[in-house]
C-alpha cells in the first residue's frame, strides 16, 4: 500500500493525522519566492515548480482537509470574537440594569422617607390646628356661658316685682 492509498480523510478531520507537510511545503514556496535563496531565476522557477508538483501529487482530500481546517479556524476565530462582543455587551447591559435597579431602590427609599416626613409634618400641623380650634371653641363656650348668665340674670330681674320708689 502506498501512502496515498493509506491516507484517510476521516483521520485528518479527527486530528489523528497531521497535514503539516503541506503547510511546510507552502512555507518553503513562500520563502523561495520572497528571499534570495536561489541566485538564478531559472533555478528558482524550477524549485517552485517541483514544490507545486509535490502539492499537486498529494490527495485532493488532503488539500481539501487543509482548506477545511483553515476555514474552521477562521470560523472559530470569528465565533470567538462575536462571543466576546456579546459578552461585553451583556456585561454593559447587566451593569446598566444593576445600576438602574440601585437607582430605583434608592429612589423608592427616598420617596418613602419623604412621604413619612410629610405624614409626620401633616400630623403635627393637624394636632396644632386641632389645639387652636379647641382653644377657640373653649373661648366661644366661655362667651356663651357669660351671655347665658347675663340672659339668666336679666330674665330673673324681669320676673322680680318692680320696686316702686316713693317720692319723698
């Protein structure tokens, strides 16, 4: 069995087999293109052609697997970025809601304190007004008693026979 026949795409996908040699050949091609490894352009082209042939000789599944792994990495990185963004937005919203909750609780406490203070002030004012009314009613009652006494006295004096004063 050749290595090509022994190759199984499921092993690559599951991670049991490494596809690093394709990546290494790709890096070699890039280095040859970018650096002055070869003095002559012909040698450079020839070497690049050999590397490309090696890559072409590899099973299509291996190249596909390599592409799938790269796509998967890209997808996972994008998913991680989105998850991080969602978490940061959720944290900001959570902080805002918590802050709003504390503000609401403080507002309720403040409102209750103001209501209690207003009720206490109203009760004190009412007691003061009741005391003043009670005092005025007592004064009025006292005046009525004086008037009643005066009326009784006058009534009694009307019922008394008149004294006739004899002239002298």
